[in-house]
């Protein structure tokens, strides 16, 4: 599944029409028909539905939906919120088909009239504005959107909640707050942003028959799914030994935070790493070993040099603290160029002053900031990152030649060449201390076993979230009591589904 901007979507449509020879009216038919079928599954025939259409092709989808619902015997009324002369092109074609079927279309041009028309309506189908919206919402639509949001009716939006921009880095003016959105063909960037995602409600993507070749025209942003994980997940060979699955080093855990590295190292072993060594403060070792007796230990009491020769991957920074000696250690690890390094938590704090070293590294460097850490690394406000996470992540990864995992409800994974993936697994239970340490451990295990770093990162993020999801779905935990250690225990169930 590709994630697009409005411009990408228009380019894809153009390709389908110009190169694929598919008429625009057919794409509209496909979209409207498929959405109507979804509505028929979701709603009883006794529901009174109002289909609200605007001037563009989003409105055109609405005319098609009305035709199919009417045919099935649903009581539908079509409220056209713009004057007749504004309906043009493909939308006008489908409006005409509706007129042939004797479906009444009311022109509703004032908020008062709209209020009258919405009395006793159970379902509003919002086909007012799609991805063609620009600038502030003009009257009378602005007032109408606010009235619609105040109704008790359930709201289904077509493609995008009307008024909401498709792309990141736009200010939200006013928009429909949908209960569910049927997204036409491909999710738009705004589905994945903290400030705009809630407008969509539940969502489902509706394919409309665009040839896959059309996606060759746009920069690739994809979502990673279970099928991708299954295809790319390395098989464990029968004759493998512990050395075959990577020797990993976990560095961190200051005096008061032994749990962080305990979680990372246990997660790495549970995720399949062959051997894990924990480099931490001496007095922490008995505590950590109690939780992770399969790991080996190195004393890190005197921060300084640690030889990475012989290790296939390093994860540094979890619970490491922010004192100057910890920083010299991050510097030392970065200078040893030949080992893949994951930098997390306090390691990112120290990295802020060491960014210049990143481009010099010969092995992959993987950074795992949440939004706050990303704001710190880029000297930006956290709101700036939230508004344009795709762009911010891409610019940073390309500038510093790093792999970046920007952690959030939807995690954005970026490679140094700018390729981006979105991970959607995980739930609110993960918003708790220690879950990031677990992700670092899983990442360490995977980068040592996958040939492609990007695949390792995608799989680690997917599986980390999936473990949390399975714990909730199976009733073993709720989003309130889920702990980072439960996510580690849940890996067993995840791996069972892989085989
Ligand atoms: N071939 C295609 O292009 C397809 C398009 N589809 C649908 O078409 C939509 C895109 O169609 P359009 O490009 O016509 O765009 P819209 O349907 O979003 O409509 C744009 C129109 O809305 C009005 N408008 C824009 N900004 C406004 C504002 N701030 N205040 C008030 N009015 C405003 C303008 O009159 C503008 O012409 C998609 O979202 C999707 O639902 C689907 O039918 C599938 C095929
Ligand atoms: K809409």
C-alpha cells in the first residue's frame, strides 16, 4: 500500500487515464460502487441517508454512491451544496445518470436549508471536498461543515474528511469529523499525522482499478504489512549455530536505570540474536543478569573505549544517562566505523553534538528518536515535526546518511536514500517506559540477520507493534497494564504466525 500526496494522486490518476486508457468516469464508478457496497454491509436499509455533494470529483463519487444505494432500496437523498453550474466533467456525467434514475437532487445553498434537510437523517455521506481543497474553507461550506459536525448522525467521508488537507505541513482550518472514511485508492499523508488522523475516524482503503505501474511515477512511501514481513523474514537454518545469528553488544544502563539494558538485551535474545553481551556498570550486572541470564556481561564502570571488533551489531544509549563520560562513549562507538550501530534514548542526546561524525561511518547507523528527540536533534519545535514528519525525517536521513526510525502512533522509517515506510502496528499500551528499549533489542537482533537494513528495521517495528497488539487481542493484557516485558514475552506468539 502506497502513501501519497495530493499531487502524487493526481499523477497516478493521470497515468491511469492517459497511459492505462481508463476513462475518468470509470474510476469514479469504481470508487463510488465499492464505497456503496461497504455502506450496504455497514448499515441497515432502514437508515435514512443524506449524501452531501460538492463541486469536484469527490462530489462525483457521491453521485455514484447515491445511485447504488438507491438501487438497493436505501432511502437516500442527495443534497448538492453548490449551484448546478458548478458540477462539471465526470461528476456531471454521473449526476446525469442519477437524474435518469429519477433520484431527486436538491440544491442546498444555505446553512439554514441544510439544517432543515438533515432532520431525521441517520447517516451523512460526506462527498463535499476531496483532495482538491485549497486554502481556507469558504462560506457557505465553512458554516455547513460546522453544522454537520454538530449532528447526531453517523458521518462517512469519501476519500478524506471534507476540508482536511491531503498533505502534511498544512494548517487545518475546519474539517468534517468522520466516524469512518473510505479512502479512495491510496492513503494520503494526513492520515498519519497526530493532528489530522483523528478526523478520519476508522478508515478503509478502497482500490479503484489503477494499474500498479502508475505508482512508478511517484516517490515511494509504502506501508509495511504482515505479508512483507513473511516474505522478507530470514529462515533459521537447521545447521546454524549461535554464531550464525549475530553477536550483539548492548551498551547503556547507568546506576539508576538498569532496567533499560535488561529489556534491550532480553528482547534481542528473544528476537533471535545468537549471542548478546551487555556492557554496563558493574554494580548493575547482578540485577540485569537476574532478568537476562542468557547474556554475557562487560564492566563499563569507567566509561572509555570499548573494542567492537568481533561484534556484528551494537545498540547504545538506553538508560545511559547524560553525563559527559557517557558522551565520550557514544563518540568512541561512532568512530569505529565498521559495525552497524543503533543509537537510542540518551545516546541520541549525546549524538546532538556528534552529528558531523555520521556521514563518515562506513557501516549503517540507525537512529530511533520519538518526536521529542527528533525535535531536539533538528533544533525544531515538536509541533513542527508533528506537522511535517515525512519531510523532516527524509531531510535528516539524507543529510546525515542515516537510517531513521521516527517513533509514533504511525512510525516513519527512512533510509539514507530517502525511501520511506510507515508502520501501523502497535497500540496505546506501548506509550510506556521501556517499550523503546525493547524495540532497540529487536532491531539489534534483526540487523544482524537480515541482509537489507531497511527490511530489518521494517520487520522490527512491525513485530514490536504486532506483539503488543496480540497481547491485547488475546486478552493477556489491556492497553493500561501492558508492560515492555509483556511485549518481549509476546514475541513467541508473533513468531508462531511467521512459520
Ligand atoms: N480521476 C480522478 O481524479 C478521480 C478522483 N476521485 C475523487 O476526486 C477527488 C478529487 O477531485 P477534485 O480534484 O475535483 O477535487 P475536490 O472534489 O476536492 O473538489 C475541488 C473543488 O472544491 C472547491 N474548493 C476547493 N477548495 C475550497 C475551499 N477552500 N473552500 C470551498 N471550496 C473549495 C473548488 O470548487 C474545487 O474546484 C478525490 O478526492 C476523489 O474523491 C475519484 O472519483 C476517483 C477518480
Ligand atoms: K470528502
